[in-house]
């Protein structure tokens, strides 16, 4: 991306968020986690689970993940 071109087009901005910006202070983890879980509980954040694997088929789950054959979350179930 040509950043100069963004400026020429009228005060457009480019940002690249990183996980480490939000996790630099370990003391904030419990607060962030409780806020996230509250949003999940109220339905404001939906967690997409596209496939489940029985725990006994964990090798199949790994193969699917490694081959990029999954989308969304993959969950192992008992």
C-alpha cells in the first residue's frame, strides 16, 4: 500500500493492529477476558464453530487444521 497515496486522497489512514499492543500488560488480561465473556453471554459477540471433532479423532482435527481445511473455530468434544 502506498501510504503517500492515502494522504493524497484526503486524510485516509492505515493501521495495523497487533495482538501484542493489547496484551503488553498481563494485569489487563482478566478485565479483557471478563468483558469478552460478558459480550458472548449477551449475544453481542457470536462465536462461530464450523466443525467439531470427537476427542478420540484429535489426529483428524490436526490434519484438517494443518491442511487449511477448516474455517471458523474447530472444537474437540468428549
